[in-house]
């Protein structure tokens, strides 16, 4: 960046130093001339011939080539996100259907009675 500014300053100085400076022109004070009598009316004549075309000016200098800028710094790491909220409690399930009645048991057998006596 410093080199491009320096190059632009030096080239501007060289261009301005090489320009032709016109000489100072001093115009004399106008002299007062008595106007002719108003009885004479001047009629303009035909137009004169066209003047010659002026010379072409010189081509200007080319500007300096631009320089590539520096790479920017890496950005900072982003902050950690917040923890999500707890979900809602689920709905209560339906009550199950009543089971079928079991099959009838076998008929009991008749026989000896057993008596259990605790000992201590």
C-alpha cells in the first residue's frame, strides 16, 4: 500500500513538472475611439474560409498497476449454544381390556383328610 501511494505521488510530480506553462499575457488598456455617426449602417459580408484543424495532443501516461491487498485476519470462534429445554410428559395410556375367564378346573377327588399339626 505504501509503495502504491509513493508511486502515485512520484508520477503526479513528474507529470506536473513536464507540463508547459503559458507565458503571462498582459493586455494593454483599451483605447477610447469616437463612434462613427449613426447614419452609416454596416452590412456584414460573406463568411470567411474555415480555419485549419488543430494538431492532435500527445497521449497521456498510463497509470500504475494496482497491488493486491493483504489477507484479512481470521474471525473469532462463535459462542457455544444453549441447552435445549426438557420435553413435555407423555399422555396417559388407555386401560387394557378385561381378560377372558379361565377354563373350569377339574372336579376334586374325595379321599383321605390330611391334618397338619404344628410341633414346637
